């Protein structure tokens, strides 16, 4: 989740990382409450609800999480989709480039949004 003041824009992505708010970050990452956290996900295979705990178990949850699944869109595992439904948190699965563009738009509008981005 984020508000307009704390939403770091994704300036660029590729070469195994991201440039966010002008700072290069290697690997996959989560954007939770406007803060950037490293994320161990290297691809969509093997994702589990535990990988999304910061979005699903916190006292304040986002309305929507943008899930960037790499170079191309694939469906996240059923148990991940189910965990988001049960937590009443929206999940939008996209390729990572689309998730980055959506993040910039929604976070820039001050929406309560989080992001889970697999590096490409």
C-alpha cells in the first residue's frame, strides 16, 4: 500500500533488477507500504501464499497487489489466488513490464496498492 508522498516510481527494469526512485536494486522485490524489500522469487513457478505474507497478514492491507511474473504473463498458482481471495485483497497478475507501468499509474494516484515484481 502506499500514498502519493511515499510511492517510489519504477524508473526502469531489466538486467536482473530495477531502478526505483533513481536507485538501482538487484533482483526481485516487493513494494509494501511504500517501502522496497528484496524478494527471493526468481520465477512464477513455486510461488506460495507465504511469499505474499506482507500483503496478506498485515493489520492494514492493500486493496490491490500487482504481481509482475517475469517476461511473460502466466497464471499464478491456484493456492496463491485463493489466499488473496480469502484475505479480501485484489491480485492482478501481469508480466513484469506491465506491472511496473501499472504500479507507476496507480501508486502515482495515491491508491492503496502493493507490488510483487519478479526481475527480468
